[in-house]
């Protein structure tokens, strides 16, 4: 399997984070203003269903870093 994350400009203000999931796992999306952090949780306990999931960050600024963690 391959883990893929893509980030695109949303039609409304913000960014859409799309990532692949594995059934039976849960995920957390975090954001930060710099790669060194501080990291904050955007969304937590996202269930994996073996299909891509899309999360929208409506409070995103021009400079934002994201990471997706399997829990």
C-alpha cells in the first residue's frame, strides 16, 4: 500500500487535505506555522475505511504545514 497526502486550495477560504486510509486504523491531522511546530490538532480520531478522506482547514493562513499521523 502507498500513503498519499495532497493539499489543495479549497473553493471556500482554506485548504483541503486529502489522504489515503487503511481500514481499521484511525488518523489525526495536525497543522503548524513552521516545520518545527508548534503542532496543533486540526482533526482527531478520523476512522480509516480503506478510501481517501478529505479534511478542510478553513482557518488556514498563507503559510501552514500539515502532517497526518496514524493512531
